C-alpha cells in the first residue's frame, strides 16, 4: 500500500504532503489521493469537487476564499512551478492573519492541504504551470471573496524576482484583511 509523508508547518492543520513515488527507467507512478491512506495519516476530509487551471509566468491568483461554505483545498502542480500560500483566517486562532508559503512543482511533487477557514493564492514561477486542486465544498460564486495579495499586515514574501505580477480585475479589487475582517 502506498504511503504519504505528512509534514507539519508553522500553522496548525495546514500541512505539506509528500506522496510515495514509484519510479524506474520508464518514468514514475504516484497516488495523488487515496481516502484510506489519507485517513490513516489523520487527514479525514471529504472532497466534492476537482479543479484545474493553467497560468503563465507572473500570474498571481488569489488570495481567494468563500465567506460561506469555506473550502478546504488539496493543491498540487501537474507541470511547472508555483509559490502557493495559505493565510489563516480562523477565528481565535493564534496564527490568525499569518501565512505559510511553499514551492510546489512537477519536480518535487509536493501537495499542500489548506483547511477550511484559510485564504488561498499562488504565483506562477515557471513559464507556465498546470495547477490542480480538490475541494471539500463546491464553489458558490455568490460567496466568492478575497484579500489583496500584497496586504502589508500579512506580509507575504512573494518570490517574484522582478517579474511583472499579472492579476485578474477581481483580484485587484480585494480589500486588506483588516478592512474585510474575515474570520471563520
């Protein structure tokens, strides 16, 4: 049976997951999700929706959240490289307003589990990246919201290396966390 390595981060419940990779001269195989293996590792979430996106270098998507029906997300990169971020918005959490950022790539094959009650975003570092994620809630556009990616109170150190950041019109208009006051 395949195993996963669960690595704790500085924020409780936001974890890095390393799948077991079986490789040989032909290439590799890995299970990206298996309910019994995740459950055995203490990760008992239920996923109801899968999403995939492709973005070019410099695209920053986020910081996204839903004000009702918050989504937990198991995120990974199929091709390319991103800097992925989860910001803790859980009411009463000692790490409220803090973030964890992690490089996810097709080479390191790491995944990040971002629980419900977090904002999520990522910056594409490669020429393009295919990004996929499983969600614990379906998307509800009427509850779609976010926090501006460069909120000084959160202080995310995006590794943009002088690249031009490309944002959607929606992502440009998000408020700072202090203004929005999100807490789950």
